[in-house]
C-alpha cells in the first residue's frame, strides 16, 4: 500500500530569481552539501518555502546562468528570467525612459512604442516579419498547406491581439 505522502499531489513551489541565485551561491560555497541538504537549509530559512531536491537540481543545472545575473537584474517577484533579445535596444530604452521620467514629462504607451521603433531603426534591427526576399516562396508553401481545406476553415490569426483591445459591445 502506498504511503499517504506519495498519494498526495506535490505542490509546485515558485522560486524567485533572487532565491535561485542564493541557492547557486550556497551550493558553490558548500560543495559537499547534497541537494536535499540544500533544500532543507533553505526550507528552514523560510517556513513558507517547500523546496524539494528535484527543484534544487533543476536550479543548479543552470548555475552559471543564475550566477551571471547581476544584482540590478534580480527581482524577488520575478520567477522566470529571459535574456533580452536586443540588449543595446533595451539599454537605450532604459536610458530614454529614465530621462523622460526625470524631466517629469507624461509618458504614454504610444511614445514608448515610437521611441523603440526609432531606436530599432537606428540600430538596424529587423522587425519580426517575413523577409521580403523569400515572400514568394513562403506564399507558395502556404497555398500548398491550405489547398485541402475549405476556405471557411482558413483563418488569419496575425492580428488576433487587436481583438483583445477592442471594447465589448
């Protein structure tokens, strides 16, 4: 008969970027500690935390990533870390936003989008669209893919995000 603990579904534990880095630093400073001991150590520090060995293992697999994240990038409320695709654009936008907010100007979403587009153009960054050089080739592939479907069952989902912003009737 299975024990009661095995029958209960394990709860997922959300681990912030900051805690992931602390776990990696602790592991680096205590190389002889087993993963279960590391989990127990951090669980004893925070009674609401319920880390298990497998969570620690997953974090330590990306140890180099978490140790490289700088202090100003860490956030105790962010639980997933994704590197910026265009770091120079990101840095330019950060500086620009800081300058605008310091000058006490009113900042709108449109202003941010326009400035990002200007910076992207100045940095020669491509938009996320199909390259024009291969447009005819992809158009032909698309025709081949949808030729077996009735036109009533073919949809363009390219601008579905716009429906999210439409006010309800």
